[in-house]
C-alpha cells in the first residue's frame, strides 16, 4: 500500500467514523426513534415472562427504531460519500450497517447491558438514576459507540 493509499484509507476511516458518530446522536436522540419505540423496545424481565408476558414483546418497537436509525445513518453516509472522494464499497457499507443494526437491536433490548454491568461488578451503576445520571443509558451509549467503531472499520476496509 502506497502512502497515498494509506492516507486515503485513514481519511475515509476518519470521515466515516465522524458521520457514524454524528448520525448516532441524531438518529438515537432526535429523528430515528419515536417515544413509543423508546418506551417499548426493551425485552420483558424474567419476572414478566414468568407472569405470562411473551419474551418477544418489544421486538416490533425495537426493530422499528433500528430501521429508522439506520435509514438516517445511510442517508448521512450517502450525502458525505456524494461530496467527498471516500474510498468505500457497497460491500463495506452493507457489512458495516448490518453489524451496526444487529448490535444496536441487541443492546436496545436492555437485558444485555444489564447483564454485562452485573458481570463486571457494576450492578449499582446499572441501577443508578440520580443527579441526571443513568448508568444503563451511559453504558448503552458506550456500547453503541464501540459497535460503530467496528462498523467504521468494516466500511473502510471492505
């Protein structure tokens, strides 16, 4: 790989990462999720399932949000790709967006976030909801950003 190719790859990664970061905030907090989706996308608790609630409850809201979210992301990526000479492929875009969609839906069911926090010794952080802080939300956002980093790598390198 020449220095020019390396520079183009780094520039593409930087641009893609920036678009995904901005897109995430826009799509997760402004135009990619309705109040209904936000309030109903989580999986039911084990207690609710034991009481007869379907374990599939919430998937409709979750998948609706994931679809809206990724439409926003795809539009932003397309707009940036249209004006910047980025080295991206349809294969990379597809792989990156699929990874993002799968991980986003998984984390937004909420139990994986709680499970992780409990396993790493942060059960109290999972319960934190004071002084404007919410441990589950902050962890959810950190996990989404980590998945988007992996998505940016796929989009850039495939």
